[in-house]
């Protein structure tokens, strides 16, 4: 007997789900083409071909609809990210993620602003956290390769702050006056702050070695959980004591 055909996501949707998806798509389109002020319940309902009370039944209010649009934006952003292992060079993979982040923000300025300024909901926060987790994995690959000279959490925070700040700065500029070199200069400043030189990999400093070992710690099954936790604490003390961090931060600014 032939196996039953798999249902497409569309065929498995309930009518209520289909209306919800349509409303989110319409709201996102209005947001991008006409701006946030154009996303009213009346305008969205009219463009989607439903009555305005349907929005309140599905989303609670206009803010609930905007939350859903932001959540959809994070899901779309995450779907565009290449697999973490897609680049043999972990630094190249990190750069690819940076370029995607900048490109997504410039291509979707109104959506990007909503995603990063709207009060987080539980679903939206989960979607955003998925994106951050991908960045953590990319940074961890760099650390395991001996190329990271600051703690992983600090590298993640710096990349997020720099990348999002660059996008906000660029989308606030008129397209004709946009500084096309800003993203590249910011990336170089980040690299100078968090990465070792390629020629230094074979002669890692104690800090770099500690960062690399810290990244590999979860895979050290020869140690007990208690021993891994203790070693992790020691390594954190080593990496957080790097006297160059303050100098690097000042140089980057």
C-alpha cells in the first residue's frame, strides 16, 4: 500500500490559523511600505478582507498583532541564517552571520526596528533567543579553534551590540548619505577586540588557551560534572583577568 501523502503546512492549517497568518503578513507589508503609523487595526483588517473584531479575537489588540509581526520577523531572520558548520573557517562563518544581520536590517528597516524595540513577549523572546544561540555557537567554534582572546559571552555581547548599533545608525541615515563603510569598519573594530591574529594560533597566549579550553569543556567526558564546573570556574577567572581587555575596548572606540 502506498504511504499517505504528507500534508503541506498550508493544508494542515485551520481556517483560524490561515486568517492569523494572513493578518500578520498584511501587517508586516503595511509596516514595511508605509511605516508603523499605518499599521492600524482598521487598515490591516481592510487589506486582509476581514472584520476588525477578528484582530482582537486573535491577537488581543493592536500591540498583540505587532508582537506577532516581530515574532514572524525573528523567525524569517533565523531561517536565512546558514548552518553553523557551513564554513570550514569559523571566523568566516562569524563574518557571514554579521553580513546577514546587517543585510537583513537594511533590507527590512521598519521590521528590524520593531523587532528590537517592541516589548518582548514569551514567543518573541524565544524566537530572538534562537538567533542569539546561533551566534553563541559560531563564537564557540572560533574559541575552539584558538582564535578568540576574550570570554565567549563577552564576544557575543560585543558582536550583538556592534551589529545592531550599526544597523540602527544606517537606517537612520538617508539612503543617499549612508556611510557604506561603517559596517566594515565596525566589523574590523570587533575583530581587533576579540580575535587573535592568524599567525598567533600556533603560539596561543594563556588567555587564548583558556578560552579555547573553556569552549571545549562540555565535551570533556573524562571529567565529572562537578570537576567540569570547577574547571570552568577557574578558566572563567583566567579569561576575565586579561589586562588587555580595557586597552582593547578603548582602542576600538
